[in-house]
C-alpha cells in the first residue's frame, strides 16, 4: 500500500483497520460463546491476511482482497454493536442484496479475463500455435491482454510497438516498459527505447534487467560513453540491499557480470581487463553451483537458457585464461582453465 499509494494511504488503512477491530471487540464479553468463537476466528483471519500483506502484495489480487474485506465485514456484523438489517425497509434490503452481487459479477468477468491470459501462457509453454491463436482471439482490451498480444500475436514489429504502447498506457510497469523498449529496438527507434527504459528506472531504480537493456540500447544507437556509464552503474548495484537480499537466493542474476565483461572489452589496461573478466567468471561459477542444477524449476530459466549461460561462462573463462597467459599470471590462468573445465562438464552433463 505504501509503495502504490504513499505513506498517507498506509496510515489511513491502519486507522481504518484499527477502528474496525475496536468496533468489533467492544462489548464482546457480553456475546454468546459461539459468537465469541466466530468473532475470534474472523479477527484472527483478518490479522493474518494483514500480516501477510505487509511483505507481499496479496491484497492487490481481486479474489484475495475481496475475501479480506468480506471477512472484515463479517467480523463487524458479529460484534455486539452490529446493525440489524431485518429492521430496514424491504426495498432497501432488496437493493442492498442486489448490490452485493455486483462484486461477484466483477469477479466472474475478471476470472474470465485471467483464464484467457492463462490459456495464452499455456499455449506458449506447450508450443501449440493453433491454441495460441485461439486464446489470443479471446483476449480482452485490458493492459495485460494487450501485452500478451504484443509479445505473442503481433504480425509485424510496428504492430508490436502499437500494442505495447497501449499496454504501457494502461499499466506502466517495468516489465511492460522493457517490452516496449525491445519493440522500439526492432524498428530501430533507439531514442524512444531509451526513454522507455529511463521511465522504467523511475519506477524501480535498482532493476538489473532494465539497466542491462539500457546499456545494450545505448550501444545499439552508438552511445559508447553512455553504455559504459550505465554498465558501471549496473556493477555498483551489487552493493544495494535489493541485490544482496533476493527472494530466491539460489537464482543468481548475471546482469552485473555481463556488464563486467562489456567493461573489460572497453578497458585500456590488460590488468584491469583480467580483473573484470575474473569477476565475471566468478559470477557465472556461482550460477553453475547454485542455479544450474535446478534451472528448470526457476521462472525464466529452463534447460536451454541455462545451457546458453554456461556456454557464455565458458567463453569468458577461455578469454580470461588467454589474457592471464599473456600477462604471465600462472595462478590466475590455472584457476580460469579449471573454471572452463567445469563449464564444459556442465554442458556435457546437460546433453
């Protein structure tokens, strides 16, 4: 809530929740035993949902958020100060009952849209072109659907740009902005791509994937100095908390190590080049040890992607070993050759 709406919205929500709890608990000692138990269960459920929501955006999802507030409403109705709807006029009760169905209708419509998007993702995963085209045709006009159309259903690069522009207009997330930047790159609009990525960085300044795509975009449009500066900034992100404390510690990000490899190519000093390449190889070795054995269980990885990264690690290790040999650094040369053998063995074991 604080991220999406600011500190004020969080404070208002805490006041609302605290007031609701006080209202529900006031006079609870006079309630029958069965209502006390029900009230305790409801308050425990609401408190648990709130505690989970502190560290995860679960209330953002329609079903979870709707259930949270329905549960809170039940708790208020179980209190000793609850309203008595049976004393309201019949027309008012009927209107309120009808009004209660509107969120259910909204949930059904949202569920249908989510099912259509899930069908697209499934068709892509199983590589079923016929099912993909059918699923794309059933998508709505919401930003998430426009994103999927742009990624999987665009008939031309320009159409992909237009669809992703609509997705970004309705939902300007870092993922959507990166996708738009890639689409701009396809039609060689690198300045527009850079603008999209810089906008993404205003949302998440420490996003590794955005920084990595930015320096590649700057390089594509001939801004060598800008690309080097962005790559250096990417390496500096390793000191941030978001890099050190990750949701999945076993999933090693390689963007900062690829940035080192890029910086090594542009370093005038062979000693500095070797240092940067050694650090890059160390990063790929961490990926080999922690991520590669379980690559297929991580989102966005998979066997082919993991093999590609091992091949890249092998290339960097061989390049660094040759440079170490030229500098007569025998110890580094042997360590790098050992790393290259480990990459080769990993590739061979993966088939």
